[in-house]
C-alpha cells in the first residue's frame, strides 16, 4: 500500500481550485482559456508534485530491456499479466549495488514515482535493488539449455569456417540494420564475395519458424560456403526467438558452416552455442567471412601464378632433357641405323664373295693353261681325268661356298643387281672354261682319246648344269619366286601380319601385294 508521509501536501492538493461548478457558458472566451483550467506544464508539475508525496514504494518484478550506461534504464515486468513499468536507477544509487543487474533477474525495488514534465513520461526512480532469484523466463531458458546440452547440441563437433569464401548466405530481417551492416562490411573488404539474403522475421511469436524456414531454404539451395544467422541489438524479449529449441536444433544440424551473430557483444543466445562459430555482432561476422581481403586474393593469385609458372618451367626443362636423352637413344638404336649396319655387312660379304670368285676363276684359268701346256707334252687322257677330278672338287667347293654365301645374302637383303652381275661373270668364266675344255677335248680327240673325252665332257656339262641350277636367280625360270618385305628382307609367316605390303620377284618382273590372311604350316606331330 502507498505510504503518504506528508498529509499537508495532500490536503493542499485537494484544496486546488475546483472546476466542477464552472459553467462553460459563463467563463468561455474566444481569446483566453476557461477560468480554472491548467496548462499542460502546470498539470504535469502539479501531478509530479503529488506523486512525490507518495512513497517510498517497494515493488518487485522481472527485469527486461536493461541498458546499463552511467545510469541504469530498464523495465520491470509483472510475470503474471505482463504489465511493465519504466524504471531508472541513477549512478549515485547503482554504484552501491553488489551485483550486476541483467535481463531476466527477479528483483525488489525501493523508490519513488516521478513524472517527467518535458514529455509526461511516467517512471519509477529506484533507490535500492535486491535480487530475489532467477526470473521465470530465465528459469525456463536455463532448463532448456541443460536439456539441449545433455542432448549434445552444444558439444557437437564444430565445422571449420572456410578461409576463402565465395558465397555467403544471410538469414535475418531484410529491412533491419544487421543486413545492411553485413553487406556494407563485406563489399568494403572483399567485393568479390557473393551475397544471398534469405529474409525472415527476427522477433515475435512467428520468428522462430520463419528463421527455420529461411535456413532450410539456404540449405536446399546449397549455394553458400557459409551462413550467417542473427540480428542486431534489442531488448531481451526481442532476442528470445534465438533461444527457441527447434531453431537451435536446426542450426546444430545445418550441413553448411554457420555463424550465429545475435545482438551486441554482451548478448548471448542459444544459437551461439549450437552454431559452428559465435560472432559478437553481425558486423564482426561479416569481418570474419571477409577476413581474406581483395588485396590478399590478388596477392595469393599472383603467388599461385608464380608457383605454377615455376613448376611449368621445371617440368619443361625436365621433359626437354628426357626428350633429348630418348632421341639420343633412339638415334643409336634406330631401325635406319640397324639397316645401314646390315647393309654394310652385306656389301662387305658381297665384295668378299666377288673377290673369292674372281680369285678362284683366275686360279682355274691358270690351272687350265698349265694343263694345256702339259697336255701338249704329256699323255692327255691321264692329265685330263686328273684335272677333271680337281675341277669337280673345285666346283663342289665353289658350289658350297656359293650356296652358303647366296643363302646369307638372300636372308638379309635383295641385291639382285649384284647377283646378276655375279651370274654374268660366272657365265663368262664358265663359258671361257667350256671353250677351253672343248679345245682340250678337240685336241684330245686328235690323240685318239674320244671316248674318254666324251665322258669327261658329259661330266663337265653335268657339273656346269648343277652349278647353274644352284644359282638363286635361275630357279625363277623354273616357276619359283622370292618374296621380300618393304625393307627388302626375305620373309616367312612369322615375320608377317595382316595388312603388310610384300614384293614377289618372278623371272620376268616383280609383283607387289597386301597380306589379307596368314596360314602357317602345322608342325609334324611327334
């Protein structure tokens, strides 16, 4: 109950001029107010004087919307019907407090009522404050905090906020100061960052569900590297949406790294504990996501380009050295070099064979001349048989040598021109030998050795025929052919494959053809 400590003032207030008996018709004037009427200033002064006569009062309630400067401004809320009273505690009284008042505290105040005459605002001037305990709102919030903490929403593994952010999503009011501060900060620090706003309510009964819907939309779009959820400063009641249980769970379960930025630095909301990071203000959150400035990005790009260029040059130098090494190896073991070496060996063998043949033919000619001289002096038949035997032996050795050398030449490369030359040379030499032998035979006939010479002549002709038949070029006249590949190598089925081009030499020319099928001869079963 109010305590009236000055009854004289109350009596004087009651003895003020009464207007109940004043008639408007009697006192009304177009130029001045009615008799007994008060100006606003007089009315407020008289009312304030009357209020000061009341009290002191002792009241209790729950603190909300507190602002602590040098003086403490706050509202005292009745938890039963929600009635509120504006209160102020001057610094001279607040410095005597043994605790720091905050929103949600249930306190008991002692003080007076005051009416500010400048604006007619009604306030309670608190001279003392006593803390009664945790308010009902804070008690419910603490119970919810313990529940969420026990369920692991506050202690979960936090996701790392990426250093380089390309797109940031903002879940807040579209027309609040927070979104403007975030956009201004990001565009000033790093205008390369894309910004997507997901508007929602941030206070009121529908705010939690609106925030959850906006957050789910950002998750569904999946375009953001990081999400900022929050709002600017306000009263404790204004921030209650960020204490909502379902919103806290949605923030904790968000697959995208999320930053909670609610109110001012002194304000803490449950979303701060559930998010991957807490920022004291929306501006601080914007500064963090744009911690890499545009100049930093340009510098990083320059460094990456420099490192990439150096790496390219290093790879180029290494591969160039490797290519030179491979080219050197290829040059030393190339097919052209191999063919050139083989060609030189074949040339050497052909030269040696030609020399050997010429030497042997020269020797045969010398021997025939010797026989000629000896036949003219001694018994021709004995010497002829002896020399024919030597000729046969020489022919056999010559045949073997020619067979071996010509087989080697045929397996390596086709040197048909040189073989034709050799054949002509052999024909000439054999023709000369034949002529000389006929001459010897004629001379022998003159010595009555016809039968023996005829036999000798037949043997000699057979030997010449056999020697001629062993000539690799003469077999072409018998219907045979020799097949070479593109490199003039004699081929077999093992060295060919489909699509190869081969050359077949016939007695009257060459035929080029393409391999369309290969049929190998089956090996004889053991």
